């Protein structure tokens, strides 16, 4: 039986990406998006996805679920991707702006190895 009070180990990988790569991607995007004129709904969605995946977010970026785990694993991340796809496809019942959802989707897809390019602040710009 596992001791629930034991410290949780920090995972070496977030999805399929090394944690250090995710930290760099988050830091790079955060630096660019820190200027108010550069922050977009797209970058907000990507940043929210990174924060959650790194175990720093209190809610999942698309579903808003409160995690009962310290770090999301690959099935949790892919479930959020699925939720983002459903939201992007449903214009009538969309729960967040389209660009935010696209940013979260692209960041999560990158984490899972479904996308090669790291999302940047300019990806969702219209």
C-alpha cells in the first residue's frame, strides 16, 4: 500500500516530452506572452495547458476538472485533447474562446508527440 503522505516524485516526462523541454517551452511562451499586447487567447490556452501538465494548475485547461493527482499522465492529457477537439467542433456549446481551445489543444498535442512544432505566441493570431 502506498503512503498518501509520502512526497510525490516529479516525473521525468510530461506526456512524451522530457520535463526540461516542457519547462523551456512554457518559459519561452510565458516570456513572450508577458507583454499585454502580445498575450492572446491562443497563448493563454497553451500556457494553461503547460501549467496543468507541469502539475501547477488547479484545473484542467479544457474540462476544468480538478485533478486528484499531482501530475497528469498520458491518458489524462489525451482526454483533455479529446475534450478540446469536441469543443472546437461544437460552435453552439463551446465553453471557451476558440483561440484559447486551439492553444490548449496544440500544447497538449505537442506534449503527446502528436505535433512536432512547439506552440508559440504567434500560432493562434488572427
